[in-house]
């Protein structure tokens, strides 16, 4: 009996290994995200020529205007390519939004505030709540963008080792929080600005009155932080740790606790942040506040329209206060230096956006995006597939695509021109579709070989287990991906079906 069970487990293990090897090989054959969008732009150029040669037209939803598929391989198309290239790039909404956000968040990261906050949060958590704290901090770590992948997992492993638990369980929990919970947060982060900017950019050619703001998924993402923290902790304690057993090895490094000066800097930054929030609340509550709309409401309002600058100044206040306290900021020149370093880290994003902006612009100008969206919506309606099953199918499709395209912004720039328009024609709010995309994209971040940080996490893992390989890491992280995705789908449906707003004034359907 035991032998049969072992053979079955061995076959399952080999099957999973073959599957992961296939994903890795297929993913490795994909070009760099920048080149991927270059090739896609070239593909749209050729596709527009081919489709337009058949005289294909599409009726614009709403206005009823009949639009032809325009060819980029024409005098008009060549003129558009040459004259619009710079404006496609500089006018791309996510570019300014994200770069502005990273001026503040990048400053806070470069002076060491974010790392100190992460260490202090985990170390001060009661032992019984350590796992929850690790997942929670990992999720919030996306404020530091990709830097969280390098900071949180090794710190979590050290914390677990320090309190007598298996360090690989801590590493797995930290990686799960950072990776699978990447899109969630309790405050507005760079991800919100980036994705909402792409969503709005796509909607401009269909209905310019529909704008997706950085706060449109805020309520849903705040609740997600709590739900995922609990889910991740239960997976760690009920599945991962029992499987790992007791740790018998030794480690040569110890986690360095925050110094008294760093703690003082964190405390001062917290006071400064609370003061900033208090002044903001006072400014909003003040009679006749210019931050509210003409009726005195908040949806829409100048406050929501200006949320990015407001958050930018918030992090500047935190970063400057902490930096001054610990001695990293002595003059105004130091502030600009650290902001400049943060911008250097964004160089890859800027290059990617240049290519992605051209692809999206070509997609819109040729009317191919509208044609595909209308055709897809009509096909779904003809098959009577316009409800929740279609949304769940979209979530699973995105989760699978993320195994091959790791960059969340690149994948959304690829999917949004088709799916936002298609679901908009079925009366779904673009911000709801964006939320569905985000839960799928994040959930599989920790099991895709295309994640460049998976190799770094594997290196951390080998400090505790010299024999650990990619399969070891994937097998640890797979339960998190499955559970996070399953729980997140349930939460998405709960918000949608119970009429709970995903953000200020945002529901599943357009109103």
C-alpha cells in the first residue's frame, strides 16, 4: 500500500516537474517586454494593412458611427506614426503618474525609511501573530515596488529562525505576501496610478467621460490586505510548516534590529505623517473646502483628482523627516540626489512605456481594438455568456498569461485595449475589470519562472537548504498561489454581487 502511494506521489511529482519545465522553456522563448511591444506594434501595422484591404468596418458603440479599419501601411498611416510617436510617449498617462509617485516613495526608500518600517513591524509583532505580520508587511511592501522582493523574504526567514520556527516557512510567507499580494495595499500606491492610467488611456477612444482613477479599486484592495494576510498565515501554518518539519540546520547570519537612531527616525516620521494627515482632514472638513465638489461631496472632487500629488507630498514629508533624523539628508541637495537615484531605478519602466505607448496608440488609431472588442462582445452575447462565468474565465486567462509575461504593467497594457473595451460594451465598469485583472496577475507572481526575483529568493533559500532548486521553491509557493487566487475570486464576487463599492462610487456595472 505504501509503495503504491509512493509511486503515485512520484508520478505526480514528475508530472508537475514536466509542467513547470514546459512553462520555463516557453517563457524563456518570449522576448524582453520592451521588444515584445515592439514586435506587437509591428504586428498591428501589418494586421491593419491586411484587415483594411478587405474593407472591414465597425460601428462605434454609443455614437453609432461606422469606423473603417485604417491601415498604418499608407501615406496617412506613415504620417501618423512619425508625427505621433513623441506625443504617444509623453502623453501616456501612466508615465507621469508613476514617476511622480516614485519621487516620494523612492525618497522614502533610499533614505532607509521603508526597510526600517518593515523590520520594526515584524520584530515587534507578538510571536503568535508573527506569521500574520510577515504576510501583512509583505503585502504593504509593494510601496517599495520591486525592492520589497529583496527586503522582506530574507528578513522574514531570519525572524522565523530567531523564534525557533523553520526559516524557509518565513521566507515563503514573506515571498507570498510581496509577490501574490503585490497589488493590494491600504493606501494608494504606484500600482494604482499605473494601472488606472492605462485603463483611462484605453477608454479615451471609446468613452472619454469614463475615467479610472487611482482610488477606484481602493476599498477592495484595503479589504484584500486583511483577507490575504489571514489566508497567507493559515497556508503557512497549516500547509507549509507541517510539510517542512523541524529545521535542523544552522545559519551564519543574524537579523540586525533597527538602531536607536533608526527607531527615532521612524517615530519622527510617523508623527510627521500623522500631522500631514490631520492637516489634510482639516482642509477637507473646512466649510467651503476647495478639495470638495460644488455640492460638498467627495465623489468626484478635486481631492480625488489630486490624489497623486497629495500622496507624493505625504511620502516626501515622511522621507525628509526620517532622513533628517538619521543624518542621511543634510541639505536640499541630498533630497534631489536620492530622488534622482529613485528615478534611475525607473529607467527600465520608462523604456518599456515608450514601446507600450506606441502599441496602444496604434491599436486605437487603426480601430482594431474597437473591432475586436465589439466582435468579442457580440459573440459573448450570442452565446448568452455575459455574466459572472465570463469574468471568472477572464481571471483564469490572466493568471495563466502571467506565467509567461511577468510585468504587471506590460500585461495590462497588452490586455486592456481588448478586455476593457469588450466588457465595457457589456456594461461592466472598467475599474471592476481592472480589479479582476489585478487579483489574477498578482496571484501567480510567485510561481512563474519569468519573475526575475525568483532566482534571488532561491539564493536566499539555499542559505538554509543547499539542495533547494527551482522545483523546491515552486512547490512551496504553489499552495499560496492557489489559495490566494481562490479566496480573491470569492472576495471579488462578494463585492460585485452584494453591491459593495470597489472604490468611491465604483461598482461592477456602470451606473
